[in-house]
C-alpha cells in the first residue's frame, strides 16, 4: 500500500485526539501532504475502527486518486485551500476541542499573553468569520490569517480550530498547545488575571517563535 507509514501515523494521532477528548467519535479531521497527493481521514467512521485502507488519496483539485471504502472528510476543501496557500505546510489538524471551541463560539481570539505557550503561535490565535461547515465559506479568511499574518493556527467561529505544521507531529502539537493555552486563559479569568506577560517578556518568546518558523 502507498504511504503505509504516513497513514498509520494519521490513524494513531486521530485516535489520540479522540482518547484525549479533543474530538468526538465522528468529529475532526487530519490531512497530510505527500509528494504526489494529500492523504485525508475518512468521514463518519469510528475513530477506533479506521484502517489505512480507509485513508483517501486526493489531489489539490479534490479528485480522489485511490478507491477507498469511505468518503473523505466533509472539510477537505479547507485543507486543500490551505495547502495551496502555504507550500511550507505539510499537515493540518482540525479539532473541536472544548476550550479552544469556547473561544470560537465567543468569537474571541486566544490572546496567549498568560503563558510561555505564546511562543508557539506568535501572538494571539485569531477567529475566522463564520462559514457553513463543509463549504469554502468556512475558510474565506485563510488568506488573511495563514498568509498575510503568517499564522499556524486559527479558530473557526462557532466551530473549532485548525492548526498547520511542517509535519503531522508539528500540527498535532500545535493543536494540543492551543487547547492548553485556551484552558489556561479561561481558568486565569476565573482566578483573576493579574500575571499577563509584559511587553518586554513577550519579545524573547516572539524570537523563539520566529526561530521555530525558520526550521
């Protein structure tokens, strides 16, 4: 089978997202770019029953290149748009994790000024305008945030979060970090926000972020 190891890693990461509560049984999606196609997780398949044969191989125009026993995730269009926008992106993770999605529902960016996790995102995680799931409207703001502002993570209004990486491990770690940062932000408000980073504290973290982007 083509891309066996890549497909197995996708399944393993997908299952970890499910077991950690960042997605439900039929939520979320992962894609990985290979030299000649994009690998897409299937739609409406139980996370613990997905096999490598179910992973869809697709070109950047949305044409299916293999014969899988499943349909691709309904969100594949936004993944393909992001790959077309960013040649450096080779993996994308989309979750409905609770804390990040809480910010998306509130349509408020995760500001990231409370913890060193700031360095993973180069500032706040912005909120895209609302769009119907499964349509190109949901990713209408991708050029603004992923290209003009060079973000690697965005919230989808009333929906969830998308993270992009050079590898699947990179995109996955950003999804985890974003969820933790969102959780810290909400809990800090309950306690009382008194320890936000000063501007002079942020710059070294921004330098770390810029160095990470160069790798």
